[in-house]
C-alpha cells in the first residue's frame, strides 16, 4: 500500500515561490502517475497538475500553466511541485495522490487523502 505525505507549504507573498514535496513509502512510484490537487476554502478539490509514470509527460491546469512545474525523483520516491508567481487564488490545501486518469487532463485520484500541506498567499 502506497502512503503519500505532502510537505513544503507555508505563507508566501503574492509573486513568491514555494516547492511542495510528495514523499511516498511502501512502494515505489516509478509506474504510477501522480497528481497534485488542491482545495480552497469553500471550494471543491480540484486537480492542479500531473506527471506520468511511463514517459514522464506532464499536464497542467490552465490556471497554473506556466507558473507551476511538476517533477519527480524516482531515486528518492518523491514528486515535487515547484510554484512561482503565486497568486491569492492559489491559496489552498495541496494534496498528492495516484492519478488513474494517466495525466490525460481528467483527474481521477485514487486512494485516501492525507492531511495535505497548506499554501497561503497573502500580502
């Protein structure tokens, strides 16, 4: 059973940067597509980005495209989300999960949700 733990969130000013980490234990992530999701106050959880477990291809939601970069280090069994030019609208709890949508643009998270990591963008 794969367990995923998010970290790296914090308070940042608009225009600032943060890098989130998704560390896995139990099994390697090599063959799995991993997605980043977020849930803002009063909003439903939404997919943000995804990285495939086959060719390393990536997908980004339009609202973060060009600002966020997803990557993975299979040796460390970790997926990262580099965020720059952060906006107020990016404030949310960020989660990672296996994605059964295979980074096709349709997010299909699999497994239970962890606690996530809070990202707060405020002046």
